[in-house]
C-alpha cells in the first residue's frame, strides 16, 4: 500500500481524461497536492505533441506530470520499461503525501501497472523468425495470422503494430497458450487504486474525434511530422506507427502533402476507440462516468475516497 491511494482515469481516446485530472487537482487545491502519471504510450515521446494531444506545460495548471517526453522517437517504447518507471513515480508521489493520478488509454500499459504483469521470457531465435515473417508478408497479413491462432490478442493489438504482433506470436509459440494468458487475472488493483472510466455516447464521441482530428491538422500536425523526420522518426519501431503520424507518413510517401491523412486518421482513431472500449469494459473494477456529465469531479472523488 502507498501513503495516498492512487486514482486512475482510463477509457477511450478523446473522452476528456486529461481535463478531468486537472479539474480534480483544482478541486483538491489546498487539501492535497496532485501529480499526474501519463499512461499514453505515444505521449512518452519528445516532440510528439500535436498528434497525441499532449497538454502543453502552460495548460497543466502547475500540476507536475510524469512519464511525458522521456523517449526519443528512435527509441522503442515497451510495456516493461513503462511499468517499472511509472510504478516508481507513483510510489514516490504517494510517499510525499500527494495524490498520484494515472491518466491514459494505452490498455496494456495500464493493465501492466495496476495488475503487476509479469512478462514472459523471450527467445531471440523465435523472435527473429517472426520478424522475418513480418518482412516477408507485411504487417496486415501477419496480424491475420495472429487472429487465427489467438483472436483475443489480435483484437487488442492494432493491425499496424508489427512489433507487438511479433511479440504476441512469440509468446504464443513459446508458452503454447494465448498471449493474454501471460497477463495477470483481474483482482484488487495495485495500491488499491480507484479506477474511473470516462466515456461518451458513441455518436457524441465520434463528433469529438472528428473535431479533434481537424484541430490537430490545423495546429500543424504535418509540420510536426516533418520536424520529427529530421530526428529519425522513420527509424523508430513504435513512434512511426502512432495514429496520425503513420497516416501522414503514408500520405507523404504517395506524393501527397500530408493533408490527405485527415480522413484516415479519423477512421483509424475511431477504430482504436472501439478496441479500447471493448478492452476496458471487461474490467469490473472500473466505475464508469458519462463524459458529458457536469458532476464527474465530485463523483470521481467520491469513488476515490471510498475504501474498497
């Protein structure tokens, strides 16, 4: 247990989790300091700001944020590294009698953190063989192969995420069990964390995602991609596959100016939201709130104050 019970704000992309975290911090001002721990895999990357909807420092209300801007785009984000680093942050925050608020929608990152996922061993030979298979047939075909041997894993992994597809196939081959079998069973969350889920009516969220996508392109997402290309974006294993960035790169590669990536970005984001929703809805520990409700701050704090 930690000195202060953590709070996790989870759910699909675009539901307002970061805003709710700041409203909670404002509500607790004078009572308890709040520090945010990011749980969005792509916000780990320096320079990936517009396409990940990363809050600028000027808009963080003075609230310290952790696990933002900790990787270069050429580095590979891993669940194991995140789990170790974020857990250390949470325990340090709670030890100084501040409230750790975990905010994000990266499904495996959150589960690894709150359920102390123990990661299966790797085998370089098996990994290399699947990587070669990926190079031979492409990411979509390999995702389809994963779907045949482990449908649940395929449903939780983006069909563009070659690295995680390879890892899932490696684990299935080494263990003889589905990829998810290596994950912990859902039980009491680590540190007795209160878990709040934020969601909207599907039509309303689709509208929010459409406006969010337009705002990203208007704010300069294509220029951000060009700047990151100079920093080695294409060499990154995970960063170049992020929603928005992958679509802009694909448009540039076919001779476009990047603007043609708007619709594919929206469609890809909407598809990812459906996957997030399916994943999080199976977790009975989550208290779900309607993103449109004006009472979410008080409801969140009430759930956090309750003793499980």
